[in-house]
C-alpha cells in the first residue's frame, strides 16, 4: 500500500504553490469526443517541469504524447468501471479527507502549537506518575470521587511518603508495580497532550495537582530535566544472536574476537565490512542513518551510542535483543532548527490531542461564517419528544417522525430538518453524554449538531471555494484510477503470466548474465609472518577451524576467515583474485594481508528466470506498457487540435 501512494505522489507531484489558472481555456484534444483543455495541460506541465530529469520529456511534443497516453489509460479505466469499485471510492474519500485538512485547520493556532512543541523539544523530562482510572465520559459524581482520591494520595506524598512506594501500592497503571511509576525520559509529542502539559509545567522534585487525561487523573512528579540529546551518527558491527530462529552460541565469542582486533589497531570500517551481520550497513563500513532518542527499537543501543565521545569513540561489546554490537561514534548533531522541524511538528499535532484545540478554533470561525437562525417553535416541539430513556439508550424515534421534516435551520444552501436532528439525537445515545436535565442535554446536542453541520458543509464546499483544491482532487482521482488499471493490466499480468514472461526471457538472455563465480575461503590478517604460516596450512588442506585454532587465542585474534560464493569483482574478494581453482599467493591492501582458496569455479552464463526475476519482471512490465499504449490509441479516437497546441507552445515559452 505504501508503494501505491509513493507512485501516486510521483505521478501527481501535488504542489499548491504551482497552481495557476489561465483566464481562458480551449479544447486541446478529445478522446472519443470528450474534451481535454489547455489550462490543465499547461498547469501539469509547469508543475512537473523541475521534476523531469529526462530532457526529452520537457519537449512539448513529447510531453503532449505522454499526457494523451495518460488520459487514454484513465479513459480505459472508466470504461472498465474501475471508478465504481468500493476500494477505489474508499481510497479517494480517504485522500480527500487528508487533503481537506490543509483547508479546514486554523493556521494561527497551529503555529502557536508548533512554537510550543518546538520549545519543549529542547528538553527531555524524566517523570514518574500515579494513575487513578476514570472514564473520559464518566458522570460528574464518579469524576469527583476519582479527583478526591488523587488529592488524598498527593497529600500522603507531600507529608513525606516516598512517591515510588506509594505508586507501587495505589497506582492503577499496571507497570507501576515494576517501575514505581517512573516513565523515563521523554520530550514533546511522546505523551498525551494533557500529561505533557502537566509534566512540562511542574518543577523538578514537585508533585503536580491531579492532571486529567482520557485515562483518568495523574499525579506527576518530575525527577529531572535535561537538554535534548539531538541526533547521533554511528557505525556498528553486529553479530546476530539467532539465525533462522536458532541461537548462535559463538556470537559473543565472535564479537569479543573482533573487539580484540580493534584493540590491536585494526580499522573499524574494514572489520565491519568483513564481519558485521547487519547486511544493510556492513558494505558501508557499518554506518547507520542518524537517529535521536526513542527512534530505535533498542534503548540500550541508543544509550551506548549517545554515551560515546570524541575522546572515547568506540564502545565495548554489548548485547541487545538483536545481537552483540560494537558501536563507533562518527558525529553528533544538535536538534533540528525550527524551520526544518515545522512540517514534521505540524503532522504530529494533527495526530494527537492538540488537534482538538485547532478544531475548536475553526468551529468558532465557522459559527461566524455560517450564522444559523433556528425555527424555535419546531425546536421546542422536538425537545418534548425526547424522554429520560435517552440516558439508558432506550429512547426510540417517534412513529410519526416524518411530520417534523420541516426546515429547522439552514447552513449555507443546505437545509436541515427536524427529522435530521431527531436522527442525530437517536445516534448519540451511546456517546456517553449524561448532562441533566433533559432540556440542557438537548441544547448541548443541538449545539454539537449545528457545529457538525457547519463543518460538513464547509468541507463539502471546498471544490467550489478553492479552485486549486478541485484541480488536485481531479488529478488524484485520475492517478488512483491509473494505478488500479496499471496493476490490473500490467503489474499483475507481468507477475502471473508465466508463459509470456518465459517467452520474453528468451529474447532477453543476453541482458541477464552471470560473470564467473567462485566458491572460496578468504583469510585475512594484519601480520605478514602469520599469513605465511597460514598459507602453508592452507596448502596442506587444513580447515578454517584448524587455522583459527592455531593462530587465535582468548586474548588475541590474529586470523579471520570467511567463506561463500562470490561473483567476479565482488567487494568481498581481495583485489586481483583469479577466478580459477587453487590457492592465491599473499596479497596486500592497506593494513591487511589476504589469502584466497578457490574450491570451485562456476562459469559465466545466463541467469535462470528465478535468478534474474526482479529485473526481468520490471523489463517485462515496460515492454507490456509500451505495446499497451499503442493498442489504446487504436481503441479510442484521439483528435488533437494542432492550432490550439501551437498557441500553448507560445504561451509556455514566454
């Protein structure tokens, strides 16, 4: 699914700043009589111009051909009825909801929250808490009981009892039994917003007043505040503890051998390339992507990494849930600047409790934008229909509800009836609203209903109010159809059409060839005299284990050996390795000496379908698509207005 959105993003390259409307538009071309206009072509061309690396695609004639091909595919998708699919409709709706957020948020409040979040991000807070559970929609009486209980516990602590001991005794957070309520270090956006507020506003060593979150009441004690550690860049060597679900008993001994070689002055990067079992980083000398606190799944690894300094840049071997590691510090970075953090913080705000503040602010604006005049007489008659059964979720709609179908109020051009309101009241019985008496309950429900309708009307009207929103939705609608069509006609076919793939493979064999490969043992050491002795043992057909046992001790690792199948030119093979049976002489690269023993040679030749499947399927997809577009041009009548296209060329070149 992530691949789908990546591809759609590349297809559409949505960018509101690039949107530009022309004052007039003409029909540029038609497909089976359906017109496509110059304004869309010009907008899309200009928007994608900087993203196109192939200079031929910047040529307007070439780009028009691509654009027509794109619209032909969309036409085909509509003809096949893909636009009626439930999954398509669901994904289109989901995308519109995401896009609409840009137009239905309060930018001023959002900025204030970004500023606050960034300021808090400068620090990491270590806090403990005690939780007294109470439901978010609990009745006032139950809420008061929980609040008083929290106050009583706070009083015990302020009179001298140990916070951790009390947390173990009374906290309703199950983890408190083990951690005494200590949550460790965290920064902004790591906790629910109300809890974060309580933690950042409470001085070190002080116990807060009860803080209400959706979980209940919390007593928060701030133990420490430290500067945010920022990001760190490290390299590591990892030896897996398990392979294929089976423990590797020699993993610890291997990492200790590597550590000894480091102590002997051997280079970290070379050892990582030779021995690290983290395949994603080994070829890069063990270098990982930079990270900050909480970004990795191992806290132990993070702490080891952040503890390194320029004076002490390499850790001792340590264990995580993944394996044994040695880490080397490469660089440290302070936290990102405000400008670099802004977009990321906005995304986080949209996903946590802070978003309610933005929603509330927007609601106030919409109340002013869409004032409502209520039919008071109708409303009063509706209120009388609701009984106390509502509180027990037993209230039912009146049998004659249709007689209340007159307009209760209007939002913009949309009329909402008394029946609409009754349906809403009925739907809210299990929402947890327990306001009493009934008339106050109905007033609150009416307020919520009108706010919901204002928001809904505002959202539904975005295409009419914002032309750029409408354009982006049109592009996404087509792009989503195109993806589904490509998946059906090209991608799935290329994967499942074994006969067609095999026939295509027969025409492509010369493009999918193995170089000569060897099965070999490679020995390495920094000591030439040792390698001379190793060479003698290798020539006597002694095993890698016998050689390691001969030269390595519990204190010193003099020789390392790795075995495998290697293609000519592979990085793991010492430079100059001959692709033939036999034992090499001692070769040298940098501080290392190497011996290679080739036990089998696999000749150059074509790869099997399975050995080149990934590249082969990709080439087959391109082949199918090229032929498919040609077929579409035969299936649908395309007529290009050449005179109009010449005008477009002049307009774009200005």
